[in-house]
């Protein structure tokens, strides 16, 4: 069973959002894009092997495996993966501490793995910067959507951070983009990832900032019919 973290104003479920994200790696390979690179950190060998098998079967490139949090951070710095899948409880350094270090260094989004009995740790994982979590036992249908949503959110946040510098501007831009995304999903039937990609593409095509595009969407769609000129 997979869950998303609700940070950064996201409201849709991981399963719902994942329908808008390409069924990732295999499809990217078909288009000639390099497969997404993933680091797996899990101290239980059998579970780690299962995760690697799921990921490679789905077309991802597993660039490293770690059996403790400290090694996970080292490998993340060395390999710079597109995503880290990491267990919450591991020896030497726990997964939450490792996730926080990886998040602070903006290396990659982190998907946390947790047991039902560890649900009290989910809030700590969110605060550490994890983009999503998956509850054990899980299947490919739980893990892959959570991974895709986590990567989409990480890319979105990074794009916004690249555009603005001050903390106040980041907060205001984020609020405007979230409002614009909400209007696009409600009035145009787009999913949240599709709405963000539309804002991003329009920004590039018209040489406007994403904040300016979001402001236009909010102005037009709050008072106008559900379409954009």
C-alpha cells in the first residue's frame, strides 16, 4: 500500500496522480530516454532483492544497494541517483536521518518503506523530506506509482526553486502555482502533473516566469469560462 506525503500543498493521492505520470522507465526507454537511476537502501536482504527485481523489471536502472543508512548517504552522493528507495529502520544510521541528509543536499527524492507498526514514524519521514512512503508488504503496483509521484514532485519543486531565489518569493510562487494547478484540474480536467507541465511549457513558450503564467491562469479562470486563450 502506498501513500503520498501531503507536503507542499499536494492534495491528490499517489495512486490518482500516478495516472498522469508516464508509466515511467519502460516508456522512457521506448522513447530513447535513459532509464531512471535508483538507489535501494534496505537492511533485509530478501526485501532488498525483491525491490531490485521490481525496479529492473519495470525498466529502472538500480545504480546502488545499501544495507544501512550511512552507506545509503555515501552511495547517494557518489552515484547521484534520480530516486532513493529507503527503509525507515536500518542499522548504523536510520532511514529518517539518512533521508534528511539526502533531502538537505537536494540529491534526489526519497520514497520511504515502512511496516504497519511503524506508521508513527511517517510524520518524522515527512519532516525529513521524504516525498512519499510505501507500507510493507507491498507490490509493484504500490511501489512504482509512489516512485513516479515522488520524482514528479521533486522535479516540480526544483523547477520552482530554480526560478526564484528568496524564501518569500518561493512561498508566494508556490501558492500561486498550486492555485493555478487546482483551477486547471477542476476546469480543464487535467491531472496535477499535467497541469504543472502545462504551466512550465507555457512559461518557456511565452518567455514568462511560472509565477506570471500562474497569475494569468488564476485571473482568467477565476472569472472566465473553463478554457484558456
